[in-house]
């Protein structure tokens, strides 16, 4: 936001105005190219707010981003100017107001309307305050009358509009799995993801962490598929203040991501490479699985992201984890002595992230079919560049957080055709679960003869 479009937080006179202003700022940052989780984290650090207000900022931000297509549909219906031609500053503010009115039962109508009007009055678009008031009050009338947006007749277009997902993705889902599975995927992509923890078995047990959380009123339950996993019931608050965080007793990791590292079957004393490691959740998991006895290398192109990995490893007490900033497609040129040096290699490949749309709300609007094609090329380069580093009898696990066949089963089938010395021990496509939560993931276990 430009200086003329903002006021200092201390000047905000209306209760509830600050979290809505912060959410508005995050939406603008995301529209300008920032990742939603990064922009939100930065905004929450910048402003001092109660746990309830932090929760409201998070819900408003992710909710408005997820429902962007539906909210634009309401703007097209209620406004005189189409959503695509609205001033961006106004468009995102109206999205916040509409989301509260149409999607949040616990927000009083007056709070949704009045705070939006007050916010626009404090911006460079103050003259449009009557427009904001008129559109949001029209939305209230439409909601109270039970009106719904008209939906297209075509099944794919109807689902894309109703669930606020890109039409190209829904059409491909129809082709891959059919309409019913596409509907389940859409529902899962619009749910608030569960908060999953992975217990650091080097420092704590699942039972001890569960008891410590219960002592501060935080309820948690074991994740059946993850021996070190807990999921948190209810609101989260500030996780950094929870017992065991500073001591490294646990970290946040989605339940499906917790399934990846064990597929390598890592053993104490193994030399292990995590080739696309940042921010380091799977790398630290590997160290925990080998009891801290071995040699784990975490490689990533981003030195900045590796600093976060190092900080997290230090908190968790992970001692045998080494970090290297490098391009994993050409590691052998940088480290010739790494030829055949690793018993285990994890290729947690850069991907479209289409399995994590619930967790990364902005990915649905960021990814395009052309980007998927470019990622497929990069993934193939990674596999080819890393295979020479695997020792005979070693194991490579390829993992993505997407559901796109070109990045997953098709990619691995092509790799196997080029390398008959590899055998496919296991592969699985995990789809986002609308009932129990969890991201979509793909894994392939490859063994070298």
C-alpha cells in the first residue's frame, strides 16, 4: 500500500479495524506477487494483535484468496463496474467485505460494512466510500433473500465457479478422475487445513507433547498414519509460545509430508542427500529417523531458505545435518567426490503444489499449464543429475506435493524407461482428503541394482 493509502495502526479508532486493515494489506501484497504465507507471516510480525485478531487476519486473508473467483462473481453482479476493471485497492477491500457477509456466520453485518467503509475513507479512494457501502449492503440484501450466483450449465465450468478454482484445472481433473473425484478435490481444496505436528523423537515422545499441550488447554490427537504425528484440535494461537517449541520437541509438518522420509528406509550410519531441502522438514525428519547417527546433506538453491533450515535444525537439536547452497541438477560438477556416495537420496522436487491448495490458497491463481510444463522439464533434470550420486544398492525417493500426472507417474515412467538399472519398489498418489485432512502428495520409491 502506498503511504497515501494507509494510516498508522495507532490512529485506528474502530475496534476490529486493525485486523481487517492488515488482511487488506496482505491481499495487496499477494496480488503484487508475494506468496500468501510469506506476506501473512510478515504482516503478523509487524503488528501487535491479540490471538483472536491474528486468527481473524488469517481467516480473512486465506478465505478471500480461496474464494476470489466467487467474490469476483458477486462484484460483477452487484457493481456497475466489472471486478476485473475495479481499482485493485478497491477490489481487494470489497473482497474482504463480501467474504465476511457471504462466508462468515459469526461476523455481524454492521461490522463487515462499517469497517470496510471506514477503511476506504482512510485511503486514497475515500471518494468511493458510497460505492463500498452500496455494494456491501446490496450483498446483505441478496444473502438475506437467499439469492445465489447463477452457475454455468457445463459441469466443469459450474464446479470451477462454485468452488472458486481455475477452469483448466477442473477440466483436467474431470479427464483424470471423473466428476465425483473432482468434486471431492474441490471440497478438500477449500477447507481450512488441519494443524499437524511431528514429534522430535530425539527429544520427546508423542505422549509427553500431548500432555504438555493439554496443560495449557490445547487439545491434540494422534495421527493414525504417522507414528510421530499429532493434530491440533481447535484454534492455534501463537505456536512459538507453546510448550516444547523452543526446546525443539516438535515442529509443524503436514501428515502426508510425514510419510515421505520413512520411505527411504534410512538406517543409522547412512549417508543421505535431501536434494531440494528447504525449509527442512523432511531433512530433519531423516536425522530423527536415524537417531542422529549418520551424515545428512540438505541442498537447496536458496541460501536464504537454508538459513531458515539451519535455525530450525538448531532448535530441534539435529547435529548431523549439513547444508549446502547449490543447484541440485548439477551437483556432480560441484562435488565430484559425491559420485555414488549416498545410500539414500530424497528428491523432494519443485512442483506445481496442486495438492496443497487448501494450505497455499494463492497457488490456484499462480500456477498455469505452461508452468507445469516447465516444472516437468526441471524435475527430469533433477532426476538425471542426482542419479549418479546414488550408490549401488541405494534407494531414491521422488516426491511432489502435486496431483498432476505429468509431474508424477508420467515423469517416473519416463525416468524408468531411460534407466533400466532402476526398479520401482512402490509408488502412491495421495489425494487431498475432504474428510480427514492432509495435502495431496505423490511418492515413488526407486532402488538401484
